[in-house]
C-alpha cells in the first residue's frame, strides 16, 4: 500500500467514526446520559479534525467550482451506479430496512446533484438561499420545506433549517 492509499483509508475511517459518534451522542441524549453524549460529540469533532487533515494531505480540496463539479460527479455516481445495485441486492435478500435506506438516499442524491449544479451555475451571484433537510430521509430542499416530504411522507416539522 502507498501513502496515498493510507490517506484515503484514514480519511474514510475518521469520517465514519465522526458519523458513528454523532449517532451515539444522539442515542446517549435520548437515554438521558448527557455527559456520555458530550464526550461522543467531542470525539466526533476530533475525528473531523483528523479527516480534514488527511483530506488536505491528499490535496482533496480545490476551488469551489472544482469542488462543486466533484460533488456533482460523486452524487451522480451514487444514484446511477451505487445505490441501484445496492437496492437490488437488498431486495433480493429481503432486507427491507436496508432497501428503504438505500432508496431514500438514492432519491436524495439526485436532488443533491441538481442543487450542486444550480450552485455551480449561479456561482458568484451571492444569491441567499435557505436549505432544509428532512431528518427522516435526508431530502434537501431550497426555500421553505413542503408540508409533507415527497420522498418519505414525513410532516414539515421533520425538516430542519441548515445555517
């Protein structure tokens, strides 16, 4: 293995640890363990520091225009190649929860690609746009959230504004 491979592996591991620890913090909060939740959030923040350092070492951050193009490419790959195969496999294996998780992500990745393209097309206009994310399926919308999420059917109250 090369250092480049090591950086990619370390970036992936640190990124996954960040997300996992944030999920653990949410669960600890739900169970009333505020101190454990705080520790999980602190560790998650540290994992983000590590992931960003690895990404910088990989020269993985470019100009905003180039970054938007990379994001469009990545999201497009997910909804054209990755998730369709995962959905098929999960359905064939009778893994209904996994299939639904993949279907939700697949639908939202299409939206993300479109939003990134719109941002790229409008880069430099400095037009202020609010974004809301459905906390059930991840649907991401501009402006005001819908009364009912068109992807998962959740009510408007499940959308949170991104600052």
